[in-house]
C-alpha cells in the first residue's frame, strides 16, 4: 500500500471515530429567555412573592428574640409564638397611635384650611401668569387626558382591600412556621444541592441571614435616631404633631436616595398654614442633612460590612423592583439585591455580576 493510500485511510478513520464532546457553553438566547421568565414570574406572582419575602424578613428579625426566649427554658414553639405575638402587638400599637394622630389632625384641619386654600390660590394665580398659551383646540371637541393616581402605583398588585388583608393574614403564620422549622428548612435547602456544592450553599445561606438581620436591625436603629433628631427640630419650630411627623419623616428618610424627597412631605403637609417660610427652610435643611449623614456615615458603619452595594446598583434595583412591585418593591429592593450579590459572589460563573454590583 502506498503512502498516499495509507494517509487517506487514516483520515477516513479519524472522520468515522466520534470525538469526545467538550463542555457546552450556554447560549445567550437561553440566558435571555431565563431572565425574561424570572421577570414574568416576579410580575405576575407579586402578591405571593411579596408576602413570602416579608415573612422571611420578619423571621430573620425575630430569630434573635426567639433564641433569647429559648435560653429562658421556653420550648421553641412557645418562644416563637411569644415573639410573633409581641411583634403583632407592637405593630398594632403603632397603627392605633397613628390612626389617633391622623384623626386628631383631621379634626383640626378645618381651622387652618382657609389659610391653606388662600395660599394655594395665590400660587395658582402666579403659575397662571407664567403659563404659555396653548394652541386653540378644535371647537366643540372635549380632550380627555387620563391620569394615574400615585397610590395605584404603590399598591398595584394587591387588588382590593379585602385581598390585601387576606394576604397580610398569612404573614404571621408564615413567620411562625419559618421560625419553628428554621433548622429543618436550612438543612433541607442545603441538601437540594450536589455534595460538592453543599458547603458553599450552607455558607451562602448563613451570609444572607446575617445580611438580612443586619439590614433590619440597622434600619430600625438608624430610623429611630433620625426620627429623634427630626422630632426635636420639629418641636423647636413649633410644628403641629411634631412627635408624629418627626418619626414618620425619619423612617421615610431610610429609603435610599428617594427618601430625601419623601421625608419632607409629612412636615410640609402638617405645617401648611401654620409655619413661616424660614421654619420650612429649617425643616428642609434638617431632613436633607439627616438623610445625607445616614447615607454617608451611619449606613457604612452599621451595614457597610454586610451590604456592599454600589449606589448605581441600588438605584437601578429601586427602579426595577419599584416598577415591578410598587411600594413593596421599594421596601424589598435593597435586601433582594444584597442577597443576589452574595449568591453571585459564591457561584464561579456569576462572580463578574457580583463584582459589578459591589463597591
């Protein structure tokens, strides 16, 4: 056999022999489809997911209290029941106090409503003087411009009041069972992964738990501090219901970046018709200064080690989750994004995304 025939036969053998397939790289279209399905799931499953996530946050927040009660020789079920009951009593007391303050404010509203109306009319006339003349509309044609109420945006997905109350009624039960079955849920979740990945899953779950607990406790402490400062300043300028508006403003200021706008609303609404311009200036400077100190000093000290997210990632998260879930999305955007970063940091293929979210 000639050399050429031998080479042709070798080539034919190589072509007929199947080569071992290398690792398949994920296609970008499949990744895009998966992200789209997740977004659709979050959008259409808003009610269920929000209730579950709020229950998870409350369970993480109450876990130290349950452990403390267990040190007093209480069974875990009884300790969990006592912790949930204390939380329900605290929330009920806050709502009862807030409702009484709102009723008292509504009763006193007519006393200065006329002055507020006069101020509004004066500003309206000034605005009309600067109004640009619009082109004439067709005679006899009525133009209707539909508007969306901001409350509909914030409460979108919860439907009627009855649906919202039904959904909220599941929160204490979910929180109770998450606490009583805490160790079982964690170990069972770890067992869902392969043997070589279980240690990473266990560490990741621990870091997420510590992050969420630090987030809740840190926000509570910072909110109380901001509320105390706001209440003190509001009392010095003789703002009506300063003790009520101060703590609401303080906790609204906790919302990253958007809080600086939301926190000035309660004192301005309460002070209309009663305070002078320099009083509003003091209130505005107090709210802005408190928000900047909380964002640049208190947050890095309290949450910086657990929650290492850059401002751009937080802003995009607020935009995305706010668009998906409204007010609940603004509340849950930061802990969800923080948990995503922890997961990305412990999955080799997702580490670049975790680095993008980080500082």
